[in-house]
C-alpha cells in the first residue's frame, strides 16, 4: 500500500515505520553510498502485514562522493556530541553556511542548534511533532533564510541528499512520530 496510508495507523506502528525510514536514509548514505533523492512519498510502498518498506523509482539517485561522505560523517559525529559550537564549526568549515554571519544570522543559527541539541539530549524518544525548532520557521523570516544560503557551490550529491532528508523530516513530523534519533545516529557514527 502507499506509504501515505500510515497516517491512519497506530502511533507505535508509525514510530516503527519512521525508524525504518530514518535507518534506510542513513544506510543509503553510509553503507550503500547511493541515495534515492526524490522525497515524493509515492516512491514508497509498505507491506501492511509486515510493515516492510519498498522503495520505488530509482531515477533520481546520486552516488555519495567521498567528500560529501566525509562531511556527513563529521556532521553526524558533531551532532551526536550534542555540542552546538562543534556542530556550527563543522557547518562553517564545510561552507554549508556563509563564512561571515551578521549578529542576527549567527544568533538564529545558535538558537536552532541550541534547541535541537537540548531537545535531543533530554527527549528519548525525540518527538518531531513537539520539537520547538519548527516554531522558528516563519514566513516573515524569508530574508534571513536567504542570507543563510551557502555562498559556495555545494556538491550536487549533498544538495539532493539534503532534499531527501528534509522531505523525510517533514513527513515524519506530519505523522507525529517519536524516534530514538540519537540511538539511530550513533549506529552510523564510525561508518563510511
């Protein structure tokens, strides 16, 4: 059945499916080094009896370059440390943000990182639906978000993989899933 049908399933099943989706993306990056990058939910089916995921449509795949794999490994290691300054430094070192942030931009990035690390450090499982980081997303801040776009050209594989990750996060948030995010990430900390 289409993955969208999980919206009507019990919360514990939604959480298990969410965990499998996150694990699949991590495997795509760190084990397979190939990512199906289209975040369209129609690219997934799920067996209603076994809850096994079936990934369709491999037309939008990218191979993860060694450079991008290294960036993801550093981001993952920094992320599981729950140290906002360390995460921010990795982001800046790899041109994922502009090199010079004005005070408002820097404060916004710090606020996002502090909320995420605080919530990840205190909530297990982590509730995507209840995370206050999404409260920071405001249509009135479009100018700020635009200013935070990287000034350097990022590798295509990194851009398309991020597109998939963002789509997955938004889908899991819409389901209201609660996931052991740190536990899932730590499994991949020394891979790649």
